[in-house]
């Protein structure tokens, strides 16, 4: 699936955990509600998900991909913004060998919100 082309976004933000003095902190980036991809080296998951919960609906899909591209070892763990910290043992993820995706594209793939046919209710016949 293509992260920058899914549901209601045409962009993807590549980022990592915040650090002191960073100008474009993640909370500023999250305001757009865009698909986000986090490089996870030393990522503070509880802090990040506290931020995500302020800007994304709780049912927004998230996925961690471990060993991406290594088909023999690749593993994908799916959850949502609201359930991730309870469902995923993030402390046991392989250090420097996983990446975090956040966005609707994880569920809808290439389906586009703006191209979905609109269904209108019709009055019942008498």
C-alpha cells in the first residue's frame, strides 16, 4: 500500500521522536492529520501516543513493521491510536529494526475518500 495515497491524504510525513530545540515538533506536524511514518530509534512510545491521541481519532490505524523488506523475518503488528500501548509490547520490538506507520491508508489502501460514490437516500415509494 502507498502511504501518501490513501483515503483522504496525498502526503506523508516522515519523522522521528522529538529532541530539545527541534523546531518542527511532532505536535505541529500532527495538526495536519496526515499519514505519518516514524523512525523509531529511541522513540518514547507513551509520549508519542499521548500526542497522537490529541490529534487523531482513537480508531486511527497504526502498524509497526519489523525487519521491513526481509520477507523471511518481516513482521507487521497492527493496532489503533487508542489501543496501541495496551495491545503492543513496544519494549520488546527489535531496536533499530522497526518503523511505525499511522494513517487510514493501513485500512483502506488505495481507496480515496473523494472518489467514493456518494449514496443518497431515496424516499420510499407509496
